C-alpha cells in the first residue's frame, strides 16, 4: 500500500493505493498520526486507487475511527472500487462510516 | 532425492514453465502465477519428498488438481492468493469474474493458516498496539523452530460443474471450529468474509484444514 496525505480547508485528504493488508500497519500508523494532529474537521480517505483490502485493513480503518472520534474528526471513505466496496459492505462499514461513491 | 524420484517415474521437474513439479527458488509472485498458468501440478519452495511421493503415487484427490506447498515464511512474504488466482485464471480454472472473491478468501485463509495455525499466535489484542504486536510476533515466530519449518499446503481442485475447491492446510495445533471466534473490535472478520463470499466453508483435521468451495 502507498499513501499520500494532503491538508485541505476542512481537514485531510488521504489517498490510499495498492493493496492494504496486515503488513501495511506500520505505514498506516503514520496515517493515523496525521489524524491525531487534527482538531475537528473531516478526514477523507480517497480509496479510488485501492485495489485490495483484507480483514486487517478493515481493522486499521477502525483504529483511525477510534483516534478521530475524540478529536471531533469525521472520517469518510470515498470512491471505493468494486472489490473494496464489496468488502466494506460485508463488514457493514456503512453503519460506522460515511461512505460515498 | 526429489529429482531422482521424479526422473525415475518419468515426471518432469524443474523451475521451467511447463514442468509438472516446480521448485520455486525463491518463492515469488511471478513464479507461482507463471507455473500455475503453465499447468504445474505441484509447486514447492523447498523439495518435500512426501509431497512428490503423494503426487506420483496417485494420492492426490483428483487428476485435475494442483498443490502449492510453502514454508510459513514464504506463504507470508509473497502474495500467495493473488499469484495463485492469477495463474488459475490464465490456466482456465477460474473465471475472471470470480477472481476477486476467491483471492480474498484464499488470502484470509493463508494468513490465518500462518499466524493462528503454524505460528500459534492468538488473535491480536484490541487497539493500535494490537496490530503492531501482531506483526512483530509474526516476524519473530518466523525465526523460531519449529514454527519456521511448518508448511502451508494449498490444494486446488476443479469441480464437475466448473467450480473450485480449495483446501488450505497448516501444521499447527488446530482449533475447535465450533468455539466462539473471540474476534475483537479490530480483528476477527476473516471468517465472516469467507462465509459470505464462498459457497461453502468447512473445517477438517481438527481445524488444521480449511475447505473452501466456490461456484463457477
């Protein structure tokens, strides 16, 4: 997995690309660090370039959510493609995150 | 020994595309996908005599099957699911429209076989440190015996209706598949995903063998 973090007027735009699995935890730790520095606002995960996510990857989004909530940061998952979108649905992530096409 | 046995029985062995028995030196994504696409029946990262004997002795379940046998380290290091499924599509055993589902299930199964099975790691604790600890534990256990020597064996078979059966076997202590999964907030969704995407999911051999079936 590769990632790019961009500050926006509202908060952060984090673009994830490639495959997101257990071995990417260290990289995702840096992503979570950037969320921890926010105070309110919106953090958008741009998933248009994410090709694959496994159950560990899902868990990492939940970590981000638990870090963001006390900070008043709203996490949104944007643009998941077919394979990733399907897994988000199976995991019922629509009940936990705002998911947009 | 493996080569001698294979030669005696007239079975091609090598690292070349088209060989029935392929030694992967070292195991790699492209090595697996190319060998599977080319029709290999047995792929190993190190020669395992018992595997060859089983294959040549007709112990495999069906003629239209293949076996991938990897040490835990290889199975964790390379993208087994992606490369195997890619090869199966090219070989004509897997419809491209089913590739994503099969790949995800196989990926979850292999990660479970390595971490929970061969390396005997429990589910990671909740919280960010849980994932970090899990990764550290995996890499540490992979340096220790007997964990490092244990293998993950994947058997792929074609059903009469064009579907696939995929068995993933580890060499760990096994577990009680009927017991509660003990999933945490952050982990434990692998079986849920597999049950959703596969046609059938079952366990054998005391939890050491996970059997997945996929419709065409």
